């Protein structure tokens, strides 16, 4: 196997600094109170929480507060009150009467100090109880201001809902870069796009390890398709498999030591399992049909994949060893690109409807089939780590771009810039 350090590639070296900065935002707990769930996001009938987010006082205060507001609003669980209605000024002490009169049930106030190195002190108030329920101090570089804002939003979201937010997460994707396809990374909301310095004549969508430290992807280089692994902890790229034909990677096993992929090395597309630690290769399916797009379930027990064994491409589920195969999709003549939700209770996939590719969700037992897109061609769906959102690529506005939506199909919006042709997004697990 071929391993090479990537020190000579400046984009990836820059990303190493960027990747470290993400985790360098310091969050120090100053006030802790007993947990209270303000929004039960598991309830089928969720009432949005009216929340007031004041402009933070001091350096970059408005920008940080706007990031927090945008993050919380997109979840669909919060109703952000117009700042024009605020009675209390940012510098004034919290008075619950100033907020209950305008309908706010929670208030966020903050101050920011510093120039290049910022310190933000942020408080969350419960207006009905008339007290501060969360207070934290955050430190971060001005250059990483969005990470700081996302961290604040994540902590507030978790305190209010009792569940971890997605705002610190990343998306890996493929984009056209100087005439070649290259790997890129961005924040969950499409900001801070970075080149990773990984290019090939063709690069196919990446897949994350469950700990978020590595991604695996397929790339054609020198006339040969290989499967490559990028390790962020070592900042190295390693070719883990190559052969004649087309090799298209699936995702990691939960332990991170195995990947499943499809290959035409034996002249027919079949599914293989590769153990990375010792390069052990095992063919999982027979050579009688074309079988591609393997997706290992979060618990590692099942594999969703695409097969034409029934005459048309359909999605099937089998055990990891290739036994007990059953057909999952029966509607439509072309179904592909399955991807599991983090809890293993849903599978998102692509189906051709009236000549266009649309995104559907289905339960692993074949029930609860639901179409969630209907404009343009939509492909490459991937769940957020909390399972509440889906990222995907679409050409609905001309040219391929990356979009995000809630898992029920609501609030679909493009997050990549119009000048960037982007596709194959995969959401990080953390």
C-alpha cells in the first residue's frame, strides 16, 4: 500500500490549521443549573420557542449574534423575535418584564472583547422564571469567528432541547477545481469553504469514519481507479486499494477498520469488504448481477445496496456477510444511492420520477415511503449526525450545487455559491 505525507500540498496544510481551530474554541462553563427541556423535539407536535437574540455588545458582536440566530432559526424549533420589538438594550441588565411583554420565552445576551483574539461571554435567560439559566465564556480567533458563533448556538440548542446540535459539524464534498474534480470541506451551512488539495481526473463522493478523523473516497489517477483514505490526525493520504476496472467506495464499518465498496475488477460489479489494517479483501456478493452503492448500517449489522437482480436497479438489504438478502424498494424502475440515518431507523435514497432524480425516505422494513424533493435532479443524499436534516446535490437552479433541508423535506435551500459546481456531499458525524 502506498502512503504519502501531504506536507507539500498547501491547501491541505492550511486545512490542518483550520481543522485544529475548530476544536480550539474554548468553552468554559461558568453557570450550571438543573436540566430543563424547553422544547421536546421528539414530539410530533412541536411548538416553536419564541426567543430573543440581542446583538452582542463589543467587537464583532452583531456578526456573532446573527450566526447564532441563523443557526437556531434553521432548525425549525425556534421563533426569533424581531429586534425592532426589543425594549431592553444590549447593555442593560436582564429584566424579565421587558421580554414577557413581547412574548419572548428565552433571551440570549452577550458581550465580546478583543481584536484578533476574541472572548465572548454569553448568557441564556428564562423569562418565565426570571433568571439566568446558562452562562458560558468562549475564546477564539477572529479568523474563526463562525466557529465561535456555531459553538454558542450548539450549546444553547443543547441546553434548550437536551440534544446535541449540528452547528459545529462539517460537510465534505467534491467540486470542480481548475479543470479537475477535488475534495473540499465547508461548515454545515455552506460557509468557510476550503480546498483539501486532493485532486484527480475524477473524484467520487467521500465517506466519513464514525469518529470523524478520516474520509475515504474513490479517485482515478494515471488511468487507474483507486480507493484512498485521508487521515486528518496524521495529515496523510493512503491508497488502500486499486485494481483494473472501476472501484467505488461505500462507507466505513463502525469500528473504522473496514470499508465496503463495489468493484468491476472481475468484469462484473460486485460488493467487497476490505479490512484496512491487513488489506484483507473479501467478496460479499456473487457475480451474477450488477451490485453497487453499499451502505453499512450504523450498528454494522446490515448493508443497504443497489442490485439489478430483479431486472431494474432497486435497493436491497442484507446481512454484512451477504446472507438474508431482501428487496426494500418496489416502486419506480430506478432506485439508487441508499444512505442510513444515524439511528438506523430510516434510509434515504434516490429514485427516478418522470425522468428526474428525486429523493425519498423509507424505513428499513419497507414502510413509510415518502418523497421529499420534486424540483430538478436531486442526488447524493446524506443525513446530519442528529438525523434531523439532509444534505444533497441538485441542479434545480442550473449547474450542480449543494442544498440542505429538514428530513421531512421542508426548508430546502442552496448553501454553495453559484459559481461553484459542487456535488457528492457527506455530513461529518461530529
